[in-house]
C-alpha cells in the first residue's frame, strides 16, 4: 500500500542540541514523500529506518494508485 504522511512527530526529547532548521527539514521531507508499506506498523518502521529517529505520533492517508 502507498501512504502519504500528513503529520508526524519525531522523538527528539533527549536531543537538546538539534537546531530547529534540522527538525523542520526532517518534517518537511517526511511529508513530501509517498511511502510504501504493508500496514501502519510497517510505515512507522520504514520512516524510523529512513531517518534514524523514533516516531511519537503519525497521521497519514492512503494513496490510491
């Protein structure tokens, strides 16, 4: 299935030294892509693997091909 992320919150809680530009760029990049995954859990795993950050929350929509 194809997914488009509409909102995402990465777990940056233990990282006080990250600048806001980096966080914003990561957010924008995640939202600009179409993700392929088998289900919501797989989508979370795909995003976590791609960016190296755990996900606190995630909203998405299915993309019909």
